[in-house]
């Protein structure tokens, strides 16, 4: 009996002294998810681009400009005298409204209210971040943002997943940061 207890104690001691071995991660050599995602995103981008091209083609009253950042815009009100554009750290005050591609208002200017934004220092959708830097004080610009420049696959309350948007933005004031 004493030998059995001693054997059990020795066995438990040996087991307790062993360090647990970590499990090795499961390695998957397939990148099919990434490849499928790329194909899906390219298809979405092409559909949105075609929809915007049709919209621009049917609108003969405005001259659309293609931005280097991957969206289109036109000026409703353009300032040809001032040369000051917002830069990083400047504060801008603006109003805007958001419409879908069928021109239905999703968020009105009244709903959104006046916005104060520190350029490149606060969060804002990437399209609007880039678009504001193209504006001067007093200008009103309409931007056509593909979904990847707006809310992308996540969407927002009234904005569906992968929904291209039209933003009408009025830049009220630029407060230059002299630092």
C-alpha cells in the first residue's frame, strides 16, 4: 500500500514538473479569401464607377473634375481670387448634405449641422478629408464618392454597405493654424 502511494506521488511529481507544450498554429497556405476579396472589390468599384459615369454623362450642366484621390467633383460656387486652401492643423467650418446616387437625401444639412474639423487631425471619411483640402473659403462643391472613399462595407445608419454617395459641401471658414 505504501509502495502504491509512493509510486503515485512520484508519478504526480513527474507529471507536475513537465512544462505544458504550446500548440502549434494551424498554417493555411491558401490565400483564396484575399484573392476573392480583391476580385469582389474590383467588381464593386467598377459598378460604382460605371454608375457615376452614367450620372456625369446625363448631367450636361456641370463640368466634373476627376481627383487624384479617386473621386469626382464639380464646383457649385468657385472662388477664383483666394489662394488659401486648408492644410494639416487648420480648422475648417463647413456644412454638408449626403445624397445617394439617385439624388435622394440621406442626411440633410439641417440634420448634420455645422461641422468644425481639424484638417488631418480628426476622423472623417477619407473622401471628405481629401475633398475639403481642394476647397477654398466660401466655395460650395459637390463630390461623388465611391463607397471605398465613404463608408465602405460597414455602411452607417441610413447608408447601406458599399453605397456610393454624393456630398454637397459648403466651406464656411478656414482658421489657419500658424504653428
